[in-house]
């Protein structure tokens, strides 16, 4: 009997030991190696599900460590600036294209001995940079029998007749859009393509070419038709496809975005008219989404190996075939291009015929400088709440962020600043910033808070000022910042909205209003109602985030 009890005790202890070991092993997580990838948001719908699948499959290194991938979508040029200044430290950078790689290496080598991007990184997926145009408008220009290019855009942009010259007076003036070249890949590609077209070249663009009046005048002509700029190619696509031909006649996008829109139209989830991809006859660039494992000190050899495993996963045939669903061309040339990459979805897989050569870093930087001299100017009125509730950190951060916003505007831009509390005060009238910049900065530094909130009256006054004194050939915009609800206006929201609605016929050329709800007491719903019908945008802000919001608004100009 004692033996039986002893054996049972041994069995129970052994069982407990084994069960406890299992418990411990379940508590102790296996080691992981993290791979962070910052990527151009254009491929988000394709990439994000693949990241989840890869992580679920528990891929490992030879030593058994599990690879964990974290993906962050960000503008291509914005992200590389963060990498260069060290505020961003990913393992992998996958911008929309390789166009900016020479500039990235040049900037990196100012403080490092090696290149940031070594050798030639592999492409993940492909999509040509195109001009998206509504099919009836393209047909009016002679598409598809006639090749359309940047020279047609320049001619339309400078024509007093606009679409009337092509038999369609009802379409009004030509309205064009591309993103800001200091923040977006499609923006930098646009102005490089403009420079090539102006020079009549497809390769070997030089700094000497950029000094010719032909290129300057050509870029000025194209930019005259711009309704506004911006940071995101996706934002332009959304606005174009939501608001239709009255907002934008055409915009520089990626082929895959057109395919995605046409897929929605064909399956009945979009009621817009058809849109097609125009492959400029002067040439274009591939949006090739390179997979760059960074040559940076914060990237370990272990992370490089893990990043290579994830890269192989993305380039494997099943994942490449998956890219077709989202309108991308697979990087693997052996995979046939099938629907939705077809004419029914606005694409032409026989195009592009001409691929432009990526210029040197020095030439790209010169093109950017030339764009600043030729871009469309802005007439902007900043309407700033200085009521008593703006005291403390709010007025301090509002002052400093407004001063930095002023610094981002060019000398040719025209600025007015209107302050409102119980009174409405014009701090500086609408005029060129060139000769008054320092006076404006000194005046803004002296702003202090007082009184009540006349939001509606100030908004209405600013809109009237811009209609009367603004240049219709400039980008016209109002930026409104307030931290509270209207408390003493003579006019109401209905009066403001009725007045704004009078200029709705101008479409994309109408005055854009950007509103900033500064703190939780601001009436967000009211500010959305004021901003969105104009093609502008509403933002929520705190004293800590106000600067980044002003920075984003500045990219529209």
C-alpha cells in the first residue's frame, strides 16, 4: 500500500513538473526580430494584408527567432527626410519610385561616408505615372487615335477659350492637379517630366538646360492650370473621383489608381463618368516601388537577413499575382498582365512607350528650385481666433506656428491675416509677401488674446475680401483657426454657407477653406460644414500638433 502511495506521489509530482514546464514555455514568448518598413501609401491595399499573412505564418531565422514585420505608410519624400535627419529609423524604405534615390544618397552623404541606398534595389510592383483624364475630355483632344502629352496640357492651361476650343464650352477652363514636389513622389515626377518636355529631351537633362527660357516658360504654362497642390497622390485621386470633372479635368496619378476607380465604376459603387490613363508622348517614369534595405548603422545584420526573407515573400508568385487585383503590374515579367489591367479599366498595357531617364541629384534639386519660381502663386487669408479662451499655451503655439507658416510662403504669394474676437481686425491686407514678410512676422509676434468669438462674421468677411481682391488666376484659400463656438456674430452659419455656395460654379478653381478646430471646445461639425463643400479640409489640433497641421496646409500652395 505504501509503495502504491509512493508511486502515485511520484507520478503526481512528475505530472505537475511537466505541466508547469508547459505553463512556463507558454508564458515565455519566443525571441523575435523586428523589421519596420516605411512605404509609399499607394500600395497599402496590396501590402498591408500581406504583412498580416507573413506575420501569421511565423517565418523564422536559422536560429529560430520569429520575424515580425511592422509597416508604416508615409509620403515618399517626407519619409526619406525623416530617415536622413534620424527621426525615422526603419529597416526598409520602399518609396513610390526610384526617382528620388539619387537625392537621398546625396543628402545622406553630407554627413555619412557611404550611400544610404546601396546597389540596385529590387522592385516590388510597377505602375507607370500617368495623367488621369475623364474619357470624354481625352476624346475631345483626339484620344485614343492621337497621343496626348505635356504640350497639350500647356496649351490648354494657357488657352483663353479653354475647352470651348475643342467644342465643349460647357466644360469651362482646363483644371489640372499634381502634388507638391517637396513632399510627394508624383509631384517631383511631374515637374521633372515638365522639364524634360520643355527641353525636348528624354535623357541627359543638364543643369544648363534648366537655365533656358524655353523650360521656364513651359513649366509656367503647365502650372497656370493648377487648382492646388498637396502631399498625397491618393488625396488627389479621391477628390477627382468624388467631385468629378467640375473639380479637376485631369491630374497626375498612378495607373493603378485609375484601374481601382474604373473597377468601382464597373461594379456600380461609383457613379462617375469613365476615366482613362494618358501616357504622355514625351515620356514618363515608372512608379516601381523599390525595396530598399537601408545602409544605416541602426540596421543590424540580423534585421537585414530578416528583411531579405520578407522581400522574397513579397516577390513570390502568389503575392505578385495578388498585385494585379489592385491594378499594379507585377515586378515579375513572366506573369501575364490580365484584367483588371486592360482598356475596359482605363489602362493600356502596351504603354508607356518612352521612359525618361532619372536625372542626377543636382539636376533634380535645380528643377525643384525652378518650380518654386514658376509655380502658381497663392492668395491666402489666415483668419485667427484671438478670443479670451485662447490664453496660455494656445495663443503661444498659435503665434509661433503662424509665423512658421508665413515663412513657408514664397515672395510671390499674397497674404492677409485677419484676427477676430469681439472685433475683426486686419493685421495685414492682401498683398505680396516679398516686401512685407518681416513686418508681418513682427506683427504676429505681438498678438495676444481678448474678447468673445465672432467666427461667422470673420469667415464671411474674409470670403468677401478674397472674392473682391483675390486674383482668380492664383490659388485662393482661407485658413481658419478657432478654439470655440461662435458667441456674438451678427451673421449665422446659414449666411456663411449661402455666400460660399454662390461660387460653387467655379469648381476646382473656387476658394478653398481649411478649418482648424483648436482644442476640444471648438465646434468640429460646424468647421467641417464650412470646409468640405469648398474642396478644403477640416483638421483637429492641439497646441502640440498645430505646427504639423499648418505645414500640411502649406503643401496645398
